[in-house]
C-alpha cells in the first residue's frame, strides 16, 4: 500500500472507531451496540490473512467456559487452539473482599445498623445468575463472612432461599457476630436470582421490583442489602435503600455506584475492568503479532506497556488471566470515580508500522448489562485504538446464544475473536462456527 492509501484507510478507521464509541455509549438496552461499527470497506472487507478460522486467536472473557451446574471448567473450549485464552477476574478473592467489606461495615456502624433494635441484623441478597461462577462465588463470600453459609457438597451452598423470615430456611443458617462484647444474630431474610421473564439474568429491573416486595414484607427488619453486582444494587438503592438509609453493597465499581457512595451506597468491589479490558485485547494483539503472550503484560512491550503482578494473575493450566479486585468504600471511592478510565501503566500507543491494524469480532452477551455496557465496553473502545485493533462490537440480547452467533456469519472476515457467552455451557456454539 502506498502512503496515501494507508492514510485514507486510517482516516476511515478513525471515523469508524468514533462511530463505534458513540454507539457504545448507549445503555438503552437495544442491541445496536456495534451495528454502526461495520468494518467492510476498510481493506476490501476481508481479513488480511489466509489463516484458517480454527487457527485464529480467540479470547473468552467475562463468562468463563464452564459447566453451569458444577462450575467445572470447559477445558476443550479453553484449549480450542494454542492462541486461546480466558480473561476474567479472581472470583474467590473478590467474593471474600465483598463479604469482609460488609462485615466490617456492620462492626464499624453497630450503634445504628440494627434499625429495629431486635438484636437481629437482617439482610437481603440479590443473586445475578445461579449458573455463573462469579455470581456463585459472591453469594458464598457474603454468607461466609456473615456466618450464614451452610455446607453443601464440600462448599458453601449458593442457592437462593426465597424468603426466610424466621430463620428456618435450609440453604442458609442464622449467623452470629460478636461486636463490642454483645452477640448479634445475622439473618438472610430473602434472596433470589434476578432473572426476568424473558430469561435475562443479573436483571436490574427485577431487583428493583424485588426490593419493593421485600421491603413491604420485612420493613425495618432489613438492615443491609447485598447484591452480586452494582446494576442490581443501584436499582435497589434508587428504589428504596437510599431513602430509607439502608446501605447497599454491590460489585463492579461502575461510575454511578461509586458516585452513590457519597449518598449512602455502602460500597462496591472493583474487578479491575481497566486491566481486564486491556488483557482481553492484548492477548489477541500478541497472538496476531506472533510474539510471546506475556508481551505488554508481565514483560514491557516496545511502547513501555506493562502490568505489575499486584493487578493480575495468570494460571497456565486454566489458560486464564484473572484481574485482582479492590474494595471501594467511603474511604477511597474518590480514586474510582471514572470506571472507563484506562489503566495508566498500559496506556501507550503501539506503533502501527510494527503492529498493523487487524480486525477483531467481539460480542457483549447483553447490550443492556450495566457493567458490560457502562464500564467494560467503553474501556475496550479506548484500548482498541491504542492496540491498533479494528473491533466490531456486537451487542446480544442476553437471552439467546443464536442472537449473537447469527451475527458471526462470516468469520473469515476477521483476524481474531473475543467472545462473551450468554451461558457458560455454550462455548461449542461458537467454536463450531470457527471450525467449519
Ligand atoms: C459482573 C456483572 C455482570 C456479569 C455479566 C460480572 O462479572 O460483575 O455485573 O452482569 O459479569 O456476565
């Protein structure tokens, strides 16, 4: 290509990535996330390589290929080819942080937490997806820290209880916390999976309705609200807990939840989405460049990008990168106000002459998921420019895999793939398309 064509192509690409940014700003729930980011025409509409689809780089992210009943990893999907990885975060470390954050809040605010003074600290719990390992870990983390967990098959039972007014539910038990020499009972008054009638999980609107029902049954017995994520947490905060000054604890550190800490939201956990979004695209970039996968991760790249080992771990046997979590509370929330800000140590632009533009197909399983649309995708859109990746963003409906796989009709047009499944069991629906 001569210089003029290159600069024309670059101008087109720039325009396209701006279009992708503006369409991705929407959290409206429509699945138009990527439709304006079509890449046809930038370079004749085809990927620049003749690599077979089955040999192209592939990254799973946010939903780890695994059995939704047992949690067992889907090793076939994680080893689809030698350029396949998963990027997520350390679910157990984060879950433990969330549980501890809530417990410490209770200890530090014991003088006012028990609203009706009956000696029972009551909480309600919004569960995201009973078949998602991250959701299961968070439910366990809260129950473990508060002493309400009971063992099932060698681990803490993570099933929802429905309602548990008198403490007799079998999936949980009443816990005991001794604070300042006094013993308090801790009771999970209610919990349910927040799934809407169309089947979408982690559903914020469902959580907003649930707190309405729970607050009319339990009133001032509810002292704490725990949620598997901020999308559901903020819905409950806005619907009830803010006005009633009951602290809500979520997960994700979305910007709106962090801002709400100033208004009484109890706290959240950052799953370091700024590191995850980088890793998601970085492992693809490295495979496309044919360099060691650690480049720009544990080892500085030619632009100086590098991550320190306090923000992620790599588990070779799981082919998985996990970002580490940080608790965000009233003490430190000022440092987390913009969840879409890229992580400074990996913010240097790659040189296009050494890292040519490549095409990536990437889907978000549910275009209306708060975390993915308000935090993760904007971060990906910031990093795709830095890494010279021309990403087509596809937004799913959160309910059916086919809504997404139908839009992977021509994998030959792309150099690499980044996949966020609706259901963690369904990796084969995608790999089948890449194997044809
Ligand atoms: C996030 C949730 C999100 C889910 C989607 C989780 O890691 O915490 O907010 O709904 O991923 O898969």
